[in-house]
């Protein structure tokens, strides 16, 4: 083996919380500390594996944060790597460009932050010539490609390119320094260390292209295993990548099958069993779940009406386990009548469950946007960070609200 390095991105240190802070203060604290704990584990990995470098491909910080505690924490972790002789190569992403910490923080000499123009750093790792190419975001927006600003590969060296990019685009992400996979492969570089998209993807070949994904999820929209990449380069220039899971807390959507359950205690037991099984099957330190009740059952009405009781039952299980947290419980049940005849309320419910109820009136979005603008900055993303996400959140809330009304009608009708 010639040398090794760790590639990560999108750490978003001390990312401000959204809805979690409103629902559960203890859970908000767990998630609020998770980005720091995960970054500390990334440094631990570098030390344990005795790598030659740590590459951070953008969004080390999270927007316009002003806390110098974040700065001190980062400097201490960089000092740990400096003491071991491990350099850190950093490019600034769109969130870093908006951060005051980026401009004020003084980092140890082992940290190389690329400027807003393309630059190449020549170095030797285990007596092998390496050229690291990088460019940072100067502004929070980069609608045009930055790839044409990179120079050619350095002859006789292993060439690594660092770029914060949306590639060809991804749902939920604005276009940032867009380029194509073919464009990256055509550069002749040996490895492209990318950042920005929070979902992991790897494209092997003559040029290995890696988007490591976010190392620590921050909400249910970032559910599933999160990772960093340990890269090993052979004496022949071959590249091998390893996915390492270091997240302190993991978000998961948990489907609870309630098909044909007709007794309330049975539904409660199904929920509790699913929660305990999920905790047993996930090895991470903390598991945060959003339980989704699914299936056809005559208990659909009651589940919608007594959602607070379901949450209390789930919370009891979580508190008994200690490392299990309840993000939310969603009711996606379809109703079945206890009799063979059904009724007007049931028929109306079936219609609602088949429809998405989009807010057709443009004044609805305008009113919501006006409300969000008056919220504290850290809470403005409660309904998403784009018009499409906000529209979907409103539609979901309208449907759930309609089902709650129908649940009460069914109770009265019965």
C-alpha cells in the first residue's frame, strides 16, 4: 500500500436545529452535540489508521454561525492531527462562504485552506508524489461550473481534485458549481474528492469519483447510515475505498404494519415490538425513529384521534431503553369498517387518503412565507428549504388535519 487518506464533507458543525428543538429538548441536545462528536470520531479514525491526510470537501461549518466555541473546538481537533503530523486539506463550500467563523478563525499550520481560485499543493506521502488540487467558494452561490478553473494533472504524481458541487443536480439541492461525471473523468485526475450532496455515491474507474455524503444526519430527511470514506492507494496507483460509519446518532423511518389489527392493545404491542426490534438491529450509539403506522385496520380512526396516546406509549419504550428517541409518529392507516356497510364518513376518508390536497390557493403559500419570515432564523426551515418542500409539507398537514376531523366525526357518529 502506498498511502491512505480520509475523505469527508458536509460536516455542518453545530448545525442549528429545526423542529426537534420544539418537540423534545433532550433529543435536541443529543442531535445538537452529534456533529461535534462525529467530527471527533473522524479525527480518531485518522489517528487510528495512521493516514497521510484528511480531506474536507466543503461545508465544514453551517452558514452564518457566530459561535466562537465552534472555532475553538475545531482548532483543538486540528491540533490533535498536527501533533500526529497529519495535514488537513480544506475547501470552502456554500455554507462556509456564509460563515463568519471562516473569516475569523486561525487554524494550525497543518491545515491548508484552498483560496477562491484554483490552486495545487505538491506533497509527498510515504515517498509517493501527490498533487492536491482545490478551489473554495468565495460566495454562497456558484451557479456556474468551476471545473474549467482547474489546471492539468501534474505528471508523475497522484492527482486529487477537491470540489464542492451538485454535479448534475439533486432533489432538494440548488445547483452549485455544476458539472458532469464525464467532465470529472475527462480531467485525467486519479481521484475526485467531492462534497455538497448529502447522499453517498461512488463512481470507480480510471478516475475514482466519490461523494462521501454527510457523516452525521441532522433530521429525518437524512435518515439511514451516514459515512466517511477511507481511501487506500496501492503502489500501482490503484484506488480502494472503504465506507466507515461514525455517526453518533442515526435517524430511521420505521414502518409498523397494523394490517388487520382490530384491538387497540394489539396495535400498541405492534408499535412497541417494532421499536424494540429497531433498536436491537441498529448498532449506533443513538437511534432516532419516526414511526409510520401502515395497513388497513378499523383502528385507523382511533389512531388518528389518539395520536398523543400512541406517542406516550412509544416514549415509554424509548425511556426504558435510554438510547432510543422518538422523532414523531405518523398515521398512514387506511380505514376498514367494523360492519359490512360503511358510511358517509368512511367514504369521505377514503377520498381524502387518495388525494394529496395541494394548496391551490397561492395566498396559502404567501401567508406561510410571511409567517416563516417572522420566526427565528434557526426555525425558518420547519417546512423545508424550497417552495416544493414547503408545498408538500402544507399538503401533508392539510391531509392529517382532515383525517383528525373525520376521526372525531366517526367518534360522534358511533
